[in-house]
C-alpha cells in the first residue's frame, strides 16, 4: 500500500517567531523543522505500510527556498522519498492555493491513502486536508484517533466531543490524524544516514501544470487583514469546598468541554 | 579549520537530546531513588542505535564516528549520569573490546545483542587490591581439562549484574606471567556476582564485585592473543577516558542549564538573583570551563576518528572535563542554596554523581601521570 503524508516544514516553535509586517503572516525564511504534529501522520503511515506488508511512504511538502531539513527528519524516520514543491511564485499562497499545489503533487505519487495532521502548528487553519481531498475527488475522514486498513477500505475511529464515531470509506481516501494517535519513533543514526541519499524530487508550479495566477499572492482569495496580540491569561477561578466543590469542578470542566 | 558538526551528527545530536529530555530526564529521580537500572530504557536506546553506534553494520552497528558516540553520551548524561555511564561502559568496555580483539565467532556470538541494547557486557579489570595499580593483577588463569580455569576477584565492575548482562571480559595472569583477557558468560558456574555496592552516586548504574572460584570456561573464550591482555586493556581505557569526559560535559551542562534558569527566575532582594555578580560570574566561569572542556573532548574524539595519536588528548580531556563537572555541581548547588541540597532537585543528584568521574577509568592523578610522561618527565606513580 502506498501512502502519501502531507508534511509541513515550519520555523522552530522553540524560537521566537516573527511576523512579516506586509503580509501579516509568519516569516518562514531560514531553517525549518518538521511540524511536530506531522510526526504522528508519518508514524501512522509507516505503521500502515509495514502492516500491509509492502508499498512505501512518500512525503509531500511545499516550502520556500527548497528547504528540506524537516523532510530529512521524516525520511530518517523511514519514509522512502519526498516530493517538494518550491517556487518563488508561491509566496503569499493561501490555504486553498496550497491545497491545489499539494493535490497536484500528490496525484503524481498515485497513493492508496493520504495522511495529514488535523492542522499545522504555525498556521492552524485546519482547512487544508479536506480541500485537498475535495480537489482530488476523494473521500476524507478527519480527526482519526485510530486507523485500520483492510479489504480496500479504511476504518477510522473519529474523535468527537462526546467520544468517537466508527467510520469507514473505500480507498483511495484522505484521513487526518490527531496528535497522540501513535507514538512517533525517534530516527536512529542509521535512519539519519540513510535519509541523506533518499530521493527528494523538487518541483516548480509549472512542473505541476499549474499557472502562476492560481497560486501565490496573485491567486489568494484569503488575506490576513489584521493581527492582534493574544489576551493576557486571566487569573483562575478559586473553588472553595463547601460540600459541593466536586460538582462545581465537574460543571466548570463540562462548560469548557474538557469532559 | 571547521568547528561545525557534520549535518548528520548535528541531526543525531538533536534526536538524542529530544530522547533524553522526554524519555530519561522525567524519570531520573525515580530510578536514582530506587537504585534501579532501567532496562527498558537500555532497550529503547538500543532501538535508537546508541549501543551499536561505533560498531560496523555487519555486526549490527551503524558505523558512526567516535565523535557521534561522544555526542550521544553527553546528551544522555545531561539527563541522567547513571544511564550515561551504562551507555559509555556498555559500548566502550562491553561491546568494543569484543569487536576489536575478538575473532568472528566471538563477535557473532555476542555483538548482535550488544549492538541493539538487548544485552549488556562488562569489563572486569580492576581488582580489590589493584585500583590504579592495574598491572598488579592477582586473578590467575590455568589450563583445565576442557579449557581455562579462572580464580580471583574483581571490583567496581559496571553492568556486571544487570538482568541482561550476557558476558564479562575478565583479565587474568598466566603462571608464566603474561596477562590475557577471557570471555566469561553470565551464569558460568564459579562466577559469583556480589550484591550491588551502596554508592555515593550513580545509583541507577549497576556495579558489583565479582568472585571467580574454579570458574571454568571453554578454550575458545580467550579474547585476543595470549599475553596481549595488558596492552589491549590500556588501549580500551584510552577510549573510555574520552567518553567519560563526554559524560562529564553532560553533567556540567545540566548544572549550567539548571542554575542559569534559576538565576533568571529566583527573586531575592527585589529581583532575580542573576543580577548579582556573585551569581552571574559563577555562571560565567562555569560556562567558560564547560566550553574549554568541550574543546578538549571534541578534539580528542576527532584525533581518534582521524587515526592520530590521542593518548595525551584523551588524558587531558578526561582530567579537565571531569574536574569541570565536579566544580560545576558545587557551584550550581551553591546558587540554588538550600533548594540545591534537596533530593528533589536534579543538581543534588548531579552533585553526588560527579565525584566518581574524577575516579573511574583512570583517576585524575593517573591522567596527570599520563600527561606528565608525555612531557618526557622522569615521573613515577
């Protein structure tokens, strides 16, 4: 079974990020790392391919300046190869434009299954995976907390607020996996060395048969109008036990939809 | 001249750092309290390739440089010195001598499990009456009806009594005076592993005395040429000194990180204590010594990787890095004050763990002796 994982290379969240004052989006120059939330998708894809007893895992990514640092991490975990779309005309691309680009790149790999995170750690739109599925005309199942593939179908336990739904759909399909769905493996030294020589196919917008006006700032239908700082965290609420504290704690957590 | 790590070594360093931070650091205090070697973590480190790093792929290893191994030891040691010494000794004293001095039958018998962290091997050199006088070997070997028979005692043998210890290399003297090394499989009748020592530090590392009484092993279990035991273990110790020095870097860096954080966040007399020169300069000295030690360690590893002479460099790295680690633990606990004296604070554990760095695999005095001899001085022990 061939699996494509959409992976994003992002600025290291441990470093203070900077916004571009013009586009009001995160500056993404310099070294990028594999988005932590994508490590779960890579691990899930590797496990599914291993279980299927054949096929390979291909990474698909879009990044500025031909950046491959994050891809190398996922290749070191065990992915076989990567397709990277990098093109100056992609600057300012919005989520839908990105979906068009990734969908075109994914098509080349002819996957049985596409895996993505529910959302990226730098942009958080959470809209990209279903857009990709829609463009490719494939079914999509989001928020998978467990995944099983058998008999040409993917069976997913889909996280909901109250519990989970058991959902299945025919392959090929796209799924998004939640953080913690599996424990991502650490790349071994052998894996890191092997990743050096794994193929990373670098493509331009033209290679994908897309025109420059479909992508980048020119093709974007979405614009960041304004950015404001997050509100300071407010002081917490103290619940004093007068015999009913447990009920009030439960009610509080319920109101936050944490239980 | 190039001070950058290779791209792969740098990537690997990040992975081990992440592993140490997530899988080891949160549980180090518990293992220390329980005085238990976490075998499950040895397996995890095996999966990561740490135990086979410097071994070639045909024996289950990764063929990495000694420098990469030192980076790994530092990162693990940053989280837990006990787990760090388990790695350092498991590779340097356990697996590598079998690879370097063993024949293919011995290698294939032991290395695959050692390279993957499924088993640990130990090196029995030091004796209760020996210590730094390692040549004064009293363990005897004689020919028996089916092979060799060993009699004697060994002291302070790391990894010799773990649940996954597979084999112990033991040095012994022949009646003709020569010294050879022998592979004694765990569980061999006549090999008695004494109860674990109660130590000042390294509580989660496994250390025992051994008694060999009429301990019979097959003829094929001699490791290396007959009479080459003394020369071989000296070579083994040179490597071990660099990796103990790398372990010391981890200790000193952990203290610098913890004490710097504390100096930025702990308030006294109306602000963070890091604004007092008494604290800030202590940290500045710690950072400088750590950087100097790192230079010595990385250079010694580089010399070894480039097949240059490194005996002096290894001795200097071990001497300076371990004394730096001991000073760093003392300074860090002082910055923490009373909080640094509590076992819940990692610097207290590092304080206890550091002292042995100046002792194991050649004391500071032995390192000075090696260095002085390199200056062509007529110095004697």
